[in-house]
């Protein structure tokens, strides 16, 4: 959710986390050519 309570979807949050279309955070997977670890953090 953002500051006004809207669900965030299909976007990078703070440049290091990605939330999918259903609002679930991506973990241990590739997103847009970037890998996010088990904690959902983009691995540089």
C-alpha cells in the first residue's frame, strides 16, 4: 500500500523491491531482467 492506502502492483518500490499484479512481493525470482532474493531485495 502507498501512503494514501492504494495497493501497489506491477512496480518497483524504493528501487529494490518489486510487487506483482496481485500486490504480492516478488521473492527468489527474476523480474525485468533483475533477480530478487528470498527477502524480496534486488540483487545487484
